[in-house]
C-alpha cells in the first residue's frame, strides 16, 4: 500500500477537544516505521519533531530536486506525519472496502475522513465540525496542530467577492 505519511507517535483521536494546546511538543515522528512513505524519510528516533516548515527562501530549479535555496543548493524536505488518528467509523469503512477491492489498484488508497456540521459550534467545538479535527497531510501539513486546522475550520472563512459567506466554498474569479 502507498501511504503518504506515518501516524505521529503522539497522534490524537479526532474528537480530542479538551485541550488548549493540542500538541505542546509538536507532532512527533514515529519511533519505528514499517514501510516507505512519500512525505517521511524514515527517521526512526524518539521525539523527532515533524511537520516543520522549511525556513528558507526557496527557488524553483529546472530539474529535480526542484526546491532549492537561493544559492542553488538542495533543500531537505520536512518530515510529515499525520497528527490525527482516523475516526473509528472511517477506519471500519476502510477495512471493509479494502478487502472488497482485492488486487485492484484502488486497494492502495484509503479514506482519511469526511467532516460535517454536527453541532452549533463555539469553543471548544470550532464551527461545529464532526469529527472535530480532520486534515489532509498533503495540503495541510503545517496546520494540523492548530485549533482551526480542519477542513471546515478553514472553509468557514470562505467569502464571495462581495464579502458574503460562500457556504464553505472558495470560489475562484474566472476574470482574474
């Protein structure tokens, strides 16, 4: 199975809402990995801080590796981990469907989650999303630890060009 990122050693359940600071030490890399990951180089050591933003002015090179510093040197990619465990219902659905898919290419994929509005929101419930925390490691690598680092937490900030709420949808202006 192809997997983008391992689970953090201090990963939390997606409905862990009773905390002011979700990950005081940051999201930590696993003590051991059992396979290769696209966004994690396999560093196996305790307390390895992951999901750290590259602190450099990056330039695009004409050939791989494309990310380079201003002097043209290769930039080491950050190690990315999943800070949140799968919601139990999602994990069960993945188990069922991966067995049904057999040797299909689709067996290499799994659902990270879906999120919906399930309560009125407000502290500590964010905008009311269920499960409370959900993020995509490929798109939201560096905001997983934030209280608003969720699908609906981000999309609740979407507005139209006229300044009206756009129902969680970021709309692109085709005229620009």
